[in-house]
């Protein structure tokens, strides 16, 4: 095995080291979100009950308040009736007893034309005074009853007001707790989405690492080291040069309308602290992205931080990757020629603006596109 292939195999195998497990998985975080949703549902049930209790207490308060006001009106009416009757009795007493108690009898006697009339007048006088006295007593009894009712209803009103206050406090507490739980649910749901994205990214990275390792193993198994005999060894033809480089004769610029290179290959383009496996071509959103060379479309879909992407295999271990598309215009299995439309410039995935991340790989190892294009 050549030193180059040995190095490639070791490097590729290193890429498939187990991905460190997340401290919390998206499934566990989703379970946490489900628990919070159940708690919110329970709180909503309690809030409905608290609202009903508030309505009941409020109704009782209004009923007791109206009853107390009615009793107060009856107390006032009784007081006024008592005052009126007492005034009438006072006026009669003053007119009948100006000169003493005997004047009442003399007045009745002098005013009567016969004994029968005298008796009748005297009985009528006694009945009038008796009726007034009874009315006074009745008014006093009504006043006492109304005052007792007023006190009772005021006590009921005070109790109902206290229940209204308690029900209102329960409402506020439940609503506050529910609002906090809803905020927590929003936060946890955001974490679920972030964890799902990270897990998908790690899955894609693991699959890509496994694919690269498999290609390296297959290449190592089929390559005959020069001088060891066999069927004359393998030769690099077509799109791969004899030194392991890509033969890009006839290839085209994958983004003809680009306005400049916004990020270089390797550490020169590592603005975010990560090794940059391609070159970024700044272009307007929606600009055409073309297949750089002839080949077969082997992948169309979401590529983790690369966003919408298309991968074209050109044979002999050479492939190109086009990332951050706003939309793809190719299908898996499609045969393309150099210059065929395969997508449009965008800013999907981990991107700070519209551009094409163009990547060339040889046997799974990224190489600098500037070695083959004059950007």
C-alpha cells in the first residue's frame, strides 16, 4: 500500500470515532416538554374551577348586598312611620289635655247632644288612641326585624366579599403559575428543536465519516503497491490525475455570476474556528449553481450546517459538493454534464449571507478548489 493511501486510510478511520453522546437527547427533552404540557392542562382545569368559584362568590356578594340595602330601606321606612304616628299622638294629647286630664271628658261631654252620643264618642276616642298606639308598636317591631335582617345580610355580605377576595387571589396565583409554565414550555420546545438539529447534524457527520472510511478501505483493498506484482496495478484515469489529483479538463465555474471569494479553503477560511473544507463564492440569492463537471447526482437534501446541498460524483473517487442552496434543481441518480443547472444560491444552514460553498473531494479528502479553478 502506498504511503499516500496508508495516510488516507488512517485519516479516514479517525473520522469515524464515536460521536460523543448528548447529555440530554431530544427524546428526553420532548418528554420534559410533554410533562410541562400536562401540568399546564392541570393548571387550566384549576383555573376554570377558580373562575367558577369567583363567579359564585361574586353572585352571593351581590345578592347579600342587595338584601342588606333592602333591609336598610325597611329600617328607614319604619323609623319614619314611628315618627309620624308619635307626632299624631302628641298632637292629640296636646289638644285634649291642655288644662289637665279631665278636659278630655268635659270636651266629649259638652260636644255630645245625648248620652248615647257621649258613649259612642268616648268609645271612638279610645279606639283611635288605641289603634295609634298599636301602629306605633307594630312599626317598632318592623324596625327591629329590619335591623336584625340588615345586620344578618351585612354579615353575609362581608363573608361573601372575603370569599370573592380569596377566589380572586387563587385566580391570580394559578394564572401566574400557568404563565411561568408556558414560558418554560416555550424554552424547552426551543431546546428540543436545537437538540434535534444537532442530532441530525451528528448523524450526517457520522454517516459521512463512515462513507469516507469505507471508500478508503475499498481503495486500500483494490490497490496494488508498485513492484509487488499482480495485474499491473491500478491506474488513475478520467477525472483523477495519476498523482491523485482531479482532472478537471472541461469543467466550468459552478457559479458564473459570483462577485468574489468570501472565504478561502483550509485554515485560511477558518473564521469560525473550524477547518474550512471548500471555498465560498459570494453571489446574489437565487443565482444559478451549475454542475462543475459531468457525473451522477448522489445526494439532494439537507446537509447539516451546509443547509440545502447537492453532491455530484464524477468517478474515480472525485466528487463535488454544493452547499447553502436556497433550493435544489437536481434529483438523486440524475446524470449531469458540466454547466447543467443543479440549484440556486441561498443562505441555508450555518451561513452569514447568500453564497455557494463549493467543495472538491478526492477519495473523501477535501482539496483546494483553487488548484483547479481561477476564482
